[in-house]
């Protein structure tokens, strides 16, 4: 039972790391679009986000590879959630009835 709690905490850590990584990407992209030199936003953001995530994975694993599996699953799940939450509202509600049909 104690091992199951450790794996569940690894999953939560993966969700947190993924939310930080992909949420940070979304934030940096929005900031870079308003900047006159977006390369600094993208480069700095990538270095910071990658460093935090790699350190987080290292800390979660603690020398045991089986802790990385739920952590990575949480990371991927966070990506799906962040992409879903940051989509523009028009894309979320678009259905087949809203798509105009044009003659060829």
C-alpha cells in the first residue's frame, strides 16, 4: 500500500511538472508575440522549463525507474489538459453545423 501511495504521488508530480512546462510554454508564446525580440523569450523559457522538469523527474525517480512511469503519464496528461484549456473558444465549440459548405 505504501508503494501505491508513492506511485500516486509520482503521478501528481508529473501532472504538476507538465502543467508548469506546457503552461509556461503557452505563457512565453503569448509574451513573445508582443516582444520586439521573441527569441529571448523562447530561449530563456525553454532553458528554464527544461531545467525545472529534468530536476523534477530526477527528484521524483530517486534512483527507481518505476517511479518515472506514472510521472511521465502525468506529464503527458497535463499536456492534454493544458492544450484543451488554452484553445480559443471558437475552436472548442466548432461543430459540423458551423462549418460552411462551399461549392467546388
